[in-house]
DNA sequence: GCCAACGTTGGC
DNA sequence: GCCAACGTTGGC
């Protein structure tokens, strides 16, 4: 399958991902059940990921990545010092899961503005009215269309 | 900073 | 189970 995953570049940009050990980061901080369930139930190692920059000057797809692990507990939920701390989570019954995400390649930015202009992308979850989900599935045709716009060979 | 849209919480 | 209040997201 294919996915779009939002990251605030102030938190973890595509360059931060590239600079991480083995160009891989644990996708910490997801605190939405639907997004968690995608990671827990539907993601498979090797799935393609559109790495999206959100809440920034130039929102858009900034690179390609892949799912690099199965789901496991997000350690930040147990850390009282973390902004992602969840007092109701315990190590015995963790509430939040994550997957590791590995860089495939940085790309030229495909701006959100451009994506909205493209009819072939109109079905993307990201572009639906009121959509806020930080992880959304991407269909094969949507994936192919994005790669074409990025100038990346499929 | 604004605000629309959505998710969560908690009283009842 | 309902639903109002509140908090968050995220583009603009």
C-alpha cells in the first residue's frame, strides 16, 4: 500500500530524516486513533510513503520514504517530560503505536497549492475538505500521479 | 492571528 | 447514548 504522512518540518523535516541514523526515524507523536489504526492494522514494511511538510511556510510533499518496521509502542507516551505524554497509557497497556519510517529520496517540493490544481489528485485524502488526518492512505493511481509530478520514475 | 472543521471529554 | 463545550489541526 501507499501512504501520505504529515510532519511539521520544525519537528522533523525531510532533511532531518536524511540526517538521522540510517535515514530512519520513529514516527512519534501520533495521537489520533484512526491514524494509529492505519499504522497498527494496515501498514506493511516496504509500503511507500509521501513525506509531507505541514504547518509551515511551504506545505507540500517533500520526499519519498518507506515504512521500515511493524507497529510498536510509541515510547513518548510513557515520558512525563514529553509533549506526547499520555497519563492513561501504561507499558502493560500502551495506547499509542508507531512505525519506523526510512528515507527513500528527497524530492523537489510539490506544493499543496499545486496538488489542489491537479484533477488526478482530487481524490487524495489530504485534499478532502476539512481533512486533518496526519496519516492517509494513497491509492495506486494517486501515487503514480504524484511521482509523475515529482519527476520521479515509478 | 483567524477560523473552519473535526475529535475528545464528560455531565446528564 | 446524547450533545455542548472545549481543544487541536493546519492552511491562509
